[in-house]
C-alpha cells in the first residue's frame, strides 16, 4: 500500500498518513484546521512488516482503509518528579 506522510507545520511531531498524495478529502475539516498547513515529509510502500517509529503498521493500514487517513500524535511526555 502506498503511503504519503505529511508533517503539521503548526503542531510539533504531528503527522498525517494518507493513501493518496495531496488528497485530504477524507480528513475531517475540524482536524485540518487544528493540523494547519501540511508539508509532505515522506512517501513509502507500507506493508505489515514495515517498521514505523511510533505506530504499528497494521493499525496504520487499517485506519487508511477504514477512515482514509491515520493521525500520528507525539508521544505523551512522562515527567519524573
């Protein structure tokens, strides 16, 4: 499955995965307002065996098929006291 990853210019470490280049038609308008301007960061072939830094490939593929996009948020910061 072809995958296009866009970086949010408004929110750090926030990425939007899409199955088609520059096709944001499946992304809710409210999400796009928060996400802001999107810059293409990466294009690759997504397979179940592909290693991703912060997501499970099967979960991303399922989301792309069912919703038409996958949103990757930055990991929660754990503060040690």
